[in-house]
C-alpha cells in the first residue's frame, strides 16, 4: 500500500493550475506554427502568428495565456493500492485549486449558485471526476476550462437510424453555430455513446488527448481526420475572420450504448485548450 499525504496533493494541484494557465501545450503550439503555412488568408495568418507571440509572452512574463483562466476540471485516477493520509482527497484537491488561483493571480470565475451568482472568491469548487484504477499511483489531470468555448458545446440524443451521417452532421452543426464565439482555431472533443452524461464526459476527456495522437481504432481515426478536414472547409477561420484553419484538432472518444440510443456530445475548446498532469 502506497501512502500519499494530502500536502503533496495540494502542492501538485497548485502547481498544475498555474502551469496550465501560463504555458501553452507543445502539441497546440506546434499546430499553430504548422498552420501558418496552411492558412491562405493574410488576416488568418496574422491571427495565428499573434497567438504564438501571445503564448511566448505569457511564458516569458509569467502571465496567463488568456484572461479567462477557467473553471478547474480535474480528472483523478486513483490506484487501488494508494492510501491518502492526512485528510480528505477532495478537500485537498480543492485546496490545491484555491492556492493555485490565489498564488498565480489567476482570475476567479466560479459562482457558488448558478442563479444567484455570488462569486466564491477562490475559483472553487472544482469539477472533479474520479476513476479507480489498478496500481499504486495517483494521477491528476487539471484542465482549466474557459467558458467562451464551453458555452458553445452541445449534446444530441440521436436515434440509431441517424447513423454515422447523423453523427457527422451533429459535429459540423455545432462548430458552424459556434462560429467565432469559442475563439478559433478550436480543438473539438467528440463523445459518442454511453448515456447523455457519459457522452458529455467523453467529449471533455477527448480534449485531454494531445491533438497529434489519433484514436487507436482505425475507423475513428479516419472519422477524426474527415471531420477535421470538413470543419476547416467551413470558412470560419482564425478568430472567426475567415480562412482555412478553423480547428487545430478533433479527438473522438466512444463508449458502448443502449440499442435504442446514439448520444453524441461536442465539447469545444479554444486555441489554448489547457491541461497539465502529474503522477504521485
């Protein structure tokens, strides 16, 4: 049995919150650079170059990539042979978020009630998902989710007869309706299967996968490539100003579902789709 003290968890989450908001992931940085050679619009190229410069300044100056430093979403993989000592795991995770947003001078964007809208003042509580897995490791993924992109996400409860064409239409419609709102070029996470809530979770998890890593199933790898190509033919372009580079990547995750259902969720991430991980 491996012992992990909550102080180590708090410190790790604090660092992840800051790092995720200050440092653009390399897969996204590489895609931005690569797509400056693809984009045919002069304005679109200028936007892509500005985003790269923005990321460089953020890293050099210790400033957030974006003013919306997001609601903290945590994916926690807890090994069955791990014992947490010193207190509550969930309290430790939230304390790490609290300290990260305070120490990092990150914008606090969480309200304690969705209708009455009083700010909690420290960006907690986080949205936390747990998976119990074999082994003696605790893996924490922190994904600060901005709401310019989150607000444009959708879920569709399709009929099985809608088939693959229905799935494609749902994804393309979601991106088309989103337009400039999620700050393109975007990352598109697609969840197919399960139940309504499971499809939405799959779509969010899809945003955690590097955009240079395809689905391991060749069928869905081909679908990822097709949908990304079709999205980039919509003409929305960087910052919604027109062009060929509307999306940098599209990731699909799937799960078994009921014979009567075909849930499809689309979770959109902005160009700075942020996520950092640690293994304890």
